[in-house]
C-alpha cells in the first residue's frame, strides 16, 4: 500500500473543491439571474435555493454515504462521489442549454402551458447544485473515516485536523474566488472548470487508493433510516432557515412552524426505527460512549458560536459604519477573513496539539480562547465600525488602525478558539467507535455542526429583530417623525447593543461548551468500543477502540 500521507493529500484536494463550491455561488447569484434573463426579484429568491439546496443535499448525503462507505469500501464510494460531483458540475454549467430544455419539457408535461424558459434554466441549475452536493458532501466523512483506517488512534488527530482545515478553507474562500472570477469570466466557467479538475482528481485518487486494504461489512443497508433522517433534516432546515449568511432561503412565517413540526416528527420516527431495526443506520447505543456523546454535543455548540460570528459582522458593519450595501459587503468580507482564516489554520494546529496534550485539554483551550474572542466582541462601538470602514476602503489614520484592530482581535481569537476544537472533536468521536461505524461517526460530527449553525440563525434572527425594535422604540420616545438624524443615531445604537448581546450569548454558549469539552477523555487506554446492536459478528482489530480517559 502507498504511504498514508500520499493518500491523505489525494483525498484532501476533492474535499477542498467540494467545499469551495458550497459558497462559490453566493457571490455570483445576481450574475446568474442576469445571465439567465430571469426576473430580478423572483429570480434572486428562487436562485437562493442554489445555496440552500446545496447545503441541504450536502448534509443529507453525509447521513448515508458515510455508512455506505463502511459497507462498500472507502475507495469505491469516494470515486463514486467524484463521479456524482462531475455530473452535477456539468449539469450546472450547461443549465441554460440541454438541462433547461429537459426542465421545460417536464414542466409542460406536468403543468401544461408554456413555462418561462429562463426560470426553467434556473430550476435546472438548482437541480444540478443538488446533484453536486450529493457528491461533495459525502467526501468529507468518507475522508475522515479513511484517515481512521490509515492511522492508529494516537496519530489520527493531525490528519483529521488537516481535513478540517482544508474543508474550512474551501468554504471560506468560495465567496472570494467566485466574486473575483465573475469579474472576468461568465459564471458558467466557474463550473466548467470543475470538469477537467475532477477528471484529474479522479485519476489521482484512484491511483492513490489502489491497493488500499478494505474490510467491507456484508450486511443490509437501512434505507428506511435514510428516509426518516432525510425528511427530518429537510423539515428542520426549511423551518429553521437553510442557507448561509450571504444567501438564506426563508420559509414563509405560516409554513415554518409546520416544517419544524414535521421535521421533529420525522426525527422521532428515525429514533424509533433505529432502536427497533437489527441493522441501524446509526447505532444509538454509541451515545453511551462518553467521547461520542460529549464530542457531538460540543460540535453542536461550536456550530452555534461560529454562526454568531458570521452574522454579527455584516449586521454591525452595514448599519453602524458602511455608507451603502456595496461598501458594507466589501468591508464585511475583509473583516470576516479575520475569523475564517484563523479558523482554518487553527484546525490544523488543533490536530497537532491534540496528538500531544490530548482531546480534553485542546478542546478546553479552544473554548477558552473563543470565550475571550466573544468577550472582545462585546466591546465593539459605532466608532470602531466607522474606523474599520475608513481603513479598509482606502483611508488611514492611527485611530482608524486602532479601531480596526479592536474589531479584528475579537474575530481572530474566536476563530482560533473554535478552530482548535475541530480536530479533537472529530478524533474523539471516530476513535470511540469500531471499524464498522467510522463512516457514520464522521458524518455525525459534521451534521451536528451544521445543525448548530441552523439553530443559531433560527433563534437569533427573531431575537435580533425584536431587540432592535425594542431598543429603537425606547431611544426614540418623544422624537418627531421628521427627526431623521435622531432616528439614524437610534438605529446605530440599537444595532450596537444587539450585536453586543449576541456576542454575550455566544460567550455563554462557549462557556457551556466547556462542560462537554471537560468530559472528553484525556489519556489513551485500550478498551473495547460499545457493542453494536447488529446481530452479525464484527472483527475489531487491536488498534481500534483506543480512546481518551
């Protein structure tokens, strides 16, 4: 077999490409709508599903493709993911042509009349994005499970940290890459370029994984479990508001509670089914393992805190400092890099630390640094937003530099802290399960982080709107309707206070995260993993089941 480092490098490149496409389209949605000649408002609302549909399919594919890799083998499933990603990329790039014609014919067959051809092209693009995501989403847990196959438990933290850093770097750079490329090239080129890249990556990965020793588990696959968890994720994402900070699809006020209820019912049926079936998609007995349950809980809280940082910056800058939305988007992008770039880099550092000082101490240090970062964010003031805008749009004074550094310091600390937890969480969870559950364990890690991000958007969006209205009403008591200056000042003060309150909420959530971080086992010891419910015997090699005490 080839060197593990070579295999790791080969699988990281497709992970980066899939993560890049997660956010690449957010920056080019207006260009997509204009290029397809769709109505601007209707087109943008519909096109936002190109982001949300990708994220939803990304999460759903993780739920079962990780498990399929346990049953069919990592190499076969990983190469299948690349084929799916290739087909989805072609479908998106060609959406104004053949895919749009197919969508038009299907719409005429089902609804009659003459559908809008531009909207049919948009629907074709969205369906292509969903296909892309089914391939891209599965690559992350399969890669993490592959690392567990290649490395002994005491050496898994660093390569898992590398995968976390690569994945984070991809979706961090997607906005920037898309925004730059669309200035020079038509938007379909962003997806046409995926085709030769995917072919090269397929060849490189197939060669690197040749001769990989795999132990396939011969058992039935839990398709009913896949159905229930997919319905649950769909309902919860629609109800909570799927998408990212840049382009979020919101379910209508009337339908959102219904979607959440249906999602919770489906999740309850999933749990009921998993307890009764002999071959579950996710063996619920795994949650009896302390590292598995503590790592999952911590990752849920990390996702929540991460989204607070991602939504606070654009909100604060656009209201308190920017002159217009264009300037606000530019400055917000620069400032968010102070959060996301340290996040990606510290994910790798966290893997290195976890291999030396253990999961528990690394995770505790990470959450403590994140608490410091959110504490610094509570100190943001309107003048610091104005100073950051002035500095990042061409001006410079010592005061502007100092104000920008005060804003960036909190973001850098929060990014470093949250990034440090990625590797110890993933390693603790994967090391807590047997060989036959590594794929689904890796999927659980990532899905819980995405659910935490969605919960943050769902809970803090109405909170922020309500608190902004309350504070503005208090500040404007007795003001005349024509006192526009006072209204503007009240709006800035309200948003500043709300941003600080959101940072306090993130600080408290990060402090709560210290509890599951402390529950992670610290020292290695040799022990058997939790016995699965499956009736078929499983072979546990000597290196499996090593966990921290």
